[in-house]
C-alpha cells in the first residue's frame, strides 16, 4: 500500500485538522509542505494547482485517490481506515457532532482564513487593528454558540463521549487561532477544558503548528 501524502502548511488550521485525524488513527503519511506566504504563495504555483485547482490546503493523496477539503478528507479517512472511529454509528449522534464541526468549518473559518484577511488588507486597506477586530468578532461569536451547545448537552472531557472525535479535531485548531489573535476566551470554560484535555494527547500535540518541520519564526 502506498504511503498517504498530505499537502500541508504549519499554520493552516484546515491542514492541522487532518494532521490530528491521521495521528489519532496512527496512519503513516508523508508531508509535502506548501508555503502560503513566500513568492506569492506556493499554493498558487501550477504544480500545486494541478492537485487542487482552488489553491487551498489541505490536499490528500491515497494511491490514485486525490482529495481536498478537510471535512471530506477526514470523513474519507474514517471510513477507509476505521480503527479509532471519529464518528459514532448512530445517525443522530453523527449529525450532532458534524453540526459542531460545521460551525467552525462553515461559519467561523471562511470569514477569517488567509485569503479573506489578505483581501481586507489589499482591497479595503483596513488597518491591522481593524482586521484583528474582525477576526475576533467572528471567532468569539462562533465559539459562544459551541460553548452553549456543549453546556446544554453536558459535554464532559471532550465534545462528545469519552474519546476525542471529529468535533474536537475541528475545535482545537480554531482554539489555537483564537489564542493567536487574542480572542477573549474567559467566557468559554468548557472549550478551554476540552482544549486542555485534547492537548494532553500525543496525536493532538504532535499535530500542532509548532511541531511541524516547515514552521518558521514570524518576523
């Protein structure tokens, strides 16, 4: 069986999600690093656009199969490699967990990814302070909803059940970004507790941006 190939960047939160999933499932994979910032972005080079015409990360290659979009990749991995399941069998529980992941994937992340922030800078000439306010607003609004849902459903150590799953895989990279951009998190005790529990697990710790070989020290 050929080795899985992940196209990744150390600070891509979508790639971070897939790294966690691969680690939880103890799958051997090879990282191909795409620098999003140097020379106009390696993601816009023809070689990478041949793999992913959107120019987004991550992309995963499994033999002859080429996949994009982190949620699709993770669901594929969960079905193709069922050890350490990331979603339960029951349809209602699967839908609940996916709804948490989708708050991040569809409501928070698209408003705050690198392309959007660059567009705000280049086309609307907003200041760095205004950009950060934009970022903080949408992250805090989304996390507030997740905190409420988890509190109402009496989540304990993880978003659902006694082991991490799909919702935690999406939550942890978003929490990383929330800390990075100075979001106000003191009103989200359950999210902070889940974050602490997840980061004690090697699969999460080893997937963190600081542990990636392509990490650079920002100037």
